[in-house]
C-alpha cells in the first residue's frame, strides 16, 4: 500500500532537468555550428553565415523540444492534480451520503428508516468498494434488539437476550417489521448471482445487482421469514439468531456456516445447500421440521452436537465430506438418514453425561466409509421404522425406550 501511495503521489520536476535541458541546447548549437563550419572555407563567407544560422535554428528547435517536454510534464501534473481533486470530492460526497443514510436508520419514523435503507443500497450498488461496509451497517441494524409482533412470535412471552425489553405498540411493531423485512430483502437480493437461479450456471454470475465476496454477520439477530435461498456469501454467521416464520437456506453456497445456538421457531429448509467449509449447528434448536436433504457438507466437519430437533429431520441423500458430529443430539420425531453418504467418521453416541436419544430413525441405504458410533443412543419408539447401520442393534429394550450397542466389530 505504501509503495502504491509513493507511485501515485505527484512530484515536482527537479531543477536538474532545467540545467540538463539548457546544456543540451548549448551542445546542440555548438555541435551543429562547428560541423557546418568545418564543411566550408574562410573564403565562403555567405556559406559560413548560413551555417551559423542553421546551427542556431537547430538550437532553437532543440530548445523548443525541451520546452515541449516540460509543457507535457506540466500538463500531466495538472491532470493528476485534477484527478485527485475529483476523487477527493467524490469520496467526500460518498461519506456525506453514507452519513445521512445511516442517520436516517436511527429515525423514529419507519418511512425515514426505509428511505435510509434504499439510500444505502443505491450507494453500495454504485460504489463497489463500499459494499462490505454498507452490508455491515444493514446487518448491524438487524442485530438490534427487536420483539416481533404477537402474530409472528406467539411464544415471545419468554424473551431471549435478543428480544428483551418492553413490547412496542402493535402499530409501531408492525412498521418496524416492514423495515426489517426490507433490510432482509435488500441483503439477500444482492447475494444472489443470478436473476433466475434455478436455470443459471452457478459458476458464472449473470446479475449486475450481485455483490460478490461479501461477509454476513447476523449473530443474535431476529429474522422473520428469512430467505437465504440461492445466495452466495463468504462466512455467514447466525450465532444465537432467532428465526421466526419459515427459514430457507436451500441451494445457498457458502465457505462456512455458523448457526451455533440458533433457534428456528418454525420450519427450516437447507436442501441442496453446499457448505464448502465447516458447518456448525452446535446447540441449535429446531422447533419445526427441518429438511437437509441433498445438502453437501464438503468441509472437514459438520457439527450438530447437542442440537435439538423437535420436528422431523430429513437428511435424505445428504453428503458429509468430513466428520459428522451428532454427539448429544436429540431427535424428538422421525429422522431420516436414508441414502446419505458419510465419507469420514460419524458420531451419534454419548458425548456428555446425558445420552442422546431419538424417537425413531432410519439409516436405510446410508453409506459409511469410516467408523460410525451409535453407542448409548436411546430410542424412545423401539417399534418405529428404525433402520440402523450394519453392526448396530437395539438392546436393553423396555416398554418406552431402547439402547443401541455395537454387536460386531468393524
């Protein structure tokens, strides 16, 4: 950066250039005159005078050439100064617009906050260098404490850290909901590389509205009907976020995904999602059904330790490229791992003093390329449609539960 600054900083011309220019003129005059005089004799005075005139003309031409170089240099410096002036004015204008838009987000009136969001969107679209900063501002707004209306969050009676405080009047809450839905929509619309993602080449962005290489931090945010489908982002963080309404991550692609201790109050969809790095669902809670069918976890780990699934959980044809950790996970309803592929180790066994359990589960046609551990898993519906990997069986059956144990060495 310092080298680049040195390269782009205009420097005044040194006086040595003027000295060398004058010397070049003198040498040109002397040399040309001497050579021309050598071609004549003393008797030819007219020719000697012409030779002197020609030498002086050569000197004048050389001086004019030096003057032209200096004029070009002066013009170049002037253009550089003008360019820097225009750039400074543009940056000041961007800073001014950014400050006004950010100030609008703090206004008490919802229409003014909406205007601030649209102003930030337009600013980011026209100035790619400022897109990450503006995305950070929008994410920060969504991370502000917020209590959804009762029609969206009927269970808000026991507020979480992100929803603490006194509920706002219904009209105010509805207005803020519209502002937040707009912020979510602006964010995800610019993270989709294709206008029609279902028919586009995933490797070649075609939408001019796409903002590439963006990091998203929505930790502890309250999100309503969040639709992250088909989005591309670097390192999205949703740690301890609360998702009200349907949450959709289908067909998204990210370098990593952090949903540690996130709470999904309704259905969640992750089918056909591609997570190229680590995926963390540690301690997440899914109150509704969750669909991770055909998802691809290509990183070194897909973590689901102590994750609670209150609804059905579908991992049909899910591919785990690295280790799959379900230590301490709780499945309250039917779970499917049918036709899934585990390329590294898979752990479902006891990770802490409290054993994990499942109502019933099916691993029919699942492929385990490495060790799999179901030791200590409790099944609360032994008569359900349970299908376990080869080498594992249900033992210690009671009227209400059964325990899995390994019945043959791997």
